[in-house]
């Protein structure tokens, strides 16, 4: 995969390159984003930037090529046809980019790549993201209680997923 991976009405996914790491790290380490993920250091991002089974994507506006966020995807070579949306981080909030991004992500996974299941995890207090995911058809499958140690306390993760048949039923809807 090279260059533009998926286009939507306003946004496109572009394969990230080493030169994009400054932007990715800046967005990931912002306090409003960092509290919802475990930020990675540059070296870890660099090692996992684009491997056989994983990819980093920059989300950018089609009209201006301005980046508005990034994605990390894993499981691209999973024999069970299960893709993991490892990171979905939007830089620009409140403009509908999250909604468009998730719709494009599902279309890319199921229509373009032929996956059977797409899944992600989300901290249980990230209500904005949980609402978005559920409004677009992802189902809560599990609560991993106190699975992340953050400072001096533990946090919960919610596992959400959507199957290809659920995606197709919603699209016909």
C-alpha cells in the first residue's frame, strides 16, 4: 500500500511516512488525546510505522491536504480476517471528522480489504468516542477491568467490534 489508501467526501487516508512522525507524536501527546491512549515514543512509532501487518495512516482534508488526525491499524495479515483499529486520534474535534473517519475505516476494512471483523478498545470514560463508535454500529463485547496501570491507579478498557454482516446490514439499511 502506498500513497492514498481511501477517499471520503471530505477526508482521505494517506500512508504515513517517517516525515509524519512529528505530527503524529504532537497529536498523540496533547493532553486532550494522551489521556485516552498510552502514548508511544518516536522509536516505537518508527519501528511500527508500516510493517507487513500494520500501518499508520494520516487523516487529511482532501481540499487542503491539512492533517486532521491519524490512525494505526494492525492485523492486516491476520488469517482470521480480523483487523484491529489500534489508534484513532483526531486532531480537529467537533467538525464531524470522527464520524467520517469511522465510516471510511469500516468501508476500507470490509468493502476494500474483505475483512470479517473490525475491533478496537477504548477507555471506559472516553464517552465521546464510545458514543461515536456505538452510533456507527460497533457493539460492546467486553469490559477489561483494571487492565491498564496509569500512574498509581488502574483503568478499564471497553472492547467494541463490528462484523462484516452487521456492517453490510447497516449500509443497506
